[in-house]
């Protein structure tokens, strides 16, 4: 389960975030490319844009559900 206390500082403020459990598997970037991107130096993903549409929210939720290490969190704040 993702922990907001351990989220990467690159995450844009909002409900979705990626924490330090990320193993850089690319699943979230493939599932929701409009919202997740890669930190090439750190070798992990982060949220660069919070979802703005129902489709982006659905895909971000799908990425969160599919994350193999549960590194994606959603604190419910928008």
C-alpha cells in the first residue's frame, strides 16, 4: 500500500501520487501516459499531471490497481 509520507517530491500536488516503492516497471506510464512519467535520473515513475477527465481518472485508477508493488496512492483530495 502506497504511503503518502514516502511519495516522491516530483509528484504534482493532488489526489494521485507514486511513493518510493516504485520499481520502474512502466505499467502506470503505459496505462495512463497522460498522467504518469519517468524520472530518468531516479529510475522511477511519478505523477506529472493529475487527472482532469473521467477517462484520465479511470486510467489512473487502473494503473493504481495494477501496480505490482502498490506504489501508487490516492488520498482522495482533488
